[in-house]
C-alpha cells in the first residue's frame, strides 16, 4: 500500500507541497481541500467549473491507479457523484488507506504535459530530470538529467535534447510551448533544491505547459527531516 521509503523519509502533504512550490516560484493550479461532499460542491462553485477531484491520502501515491482522480467535472451533480466514487474506489482498492479529504482543483486547460523531477544519486548527488509527461515518459522514457546546480545553459540543453522537443515547438496546429519559461522553472527547481537540502525527492508530474507560461497540477515532495525534526 504505502510505497517503501527509507525510515527517516517523509512525504509532505498536498498543502505543504503546493506552498513550497509556490514559494520556489512554480505556479500551482488553484487547489482547496474538502472534507465532506457538500464542501466539495461549494468549493467547486467558488473555484469555477470545470474542476478536478482528487484523493488526498498519505497512503495513495498513484492517485489515478486507485480510482482517485475525476477530471472534467462540469457541475455540482457531477462533483457529488465523483466524490462518492473516489471514496469508494480508494476504499476498495487500498483498504485501510487514511483519507484526509478530497482536493478540489481548477481544471487546467489542455496544454503539453511535461515532468520536472529531482532525486539523488549515490555517486553524483542531487540531480534534476526533465521530460515530456503522460505516455511519453511511461512508454518512451524520453527524459534527460543534469546534476544540480544547473546553469541556464544546462536548462536550455535539457529542453532541446529530448526526442519530443518537436512537440514543444508546436505540431499540427498546436501552439508552440513557452520554452524559455520551462527553462526558468528548471532553474527554479535547481535553486530550490540547493536551498532546501532536506528535500530528497521531488516530482512535478505533470506540469501543463502553454504558449505562455505553465502550471503544475500534481506534485510530490519527499524530505529527510533534520536532527532537530524541523521540516
Ligand atoms: P496521479 O499522478 O497521482 O495519478 P494526477 O494528479 O497527476 O494523479 O492526475 C492524473 C492526470 O490527470 C494528470 O496526469 C493530468 O493528465 C490530469 N489532471 C490532473 N489534475 C488536473 C488538472 N487540475 N487539470 C487538468 N488535468 C489534470
Ligand atoms: Mg501525477
């Protein structure tokens, strides 16, 4: 159920993750936590349709696999139904998972999904990863790596050396993606890791990229708290 972590590692919750990324200068889609069905409906109306509902649980790492994500909800009735559906899916697929609530997110308009990640290598230390998201990363493993800290030059190379760069440049009428913005975000993640060495893993998957700007809709941060227990 829970992914195995070294004993002293800790996955930050969704709210802390969003806050840290925003502090690092990485835009995150509007997200609110609902603890009951009616609250999910009222938050959806506040955020504005269409919305996405997602399970919030420290025990659910792959939310879609657990039936924990419902996207494209266009009205209150759909939100109420999605809420019940998510809770029952998760209870069935991951019995015993602690459920903290359901996140209500604004539905990001379609763009090109990319991934920015960070992890540590025993030999080289912290490194950053960039690639296309969705099936591109799962099937084609079209990703590239650099040791942190990355320079502006590294970031420019990373974006250009993936096989899918043509997709970022625009194909079949799709808008060309804001590549300089992606380069800046790679550097921001690198800076964030340098300033926060307690962060051992970070995954922004996906970041939805547009002709102008980009927005993260899912992220995960794993830290190793210091001796003082400070997060
Ligand atoms: P997980 O990776 O845990 O399965 P995600 O939060 O990444 O869950 O959601 C799964 C997929 O749903 C994403 O890869 C993305 O394609 C889509 N998605 C999630 N949230 C949004 C959103 N706010 N707007 C648009 N699409 C979204
Ligand atoms: Mg995801």
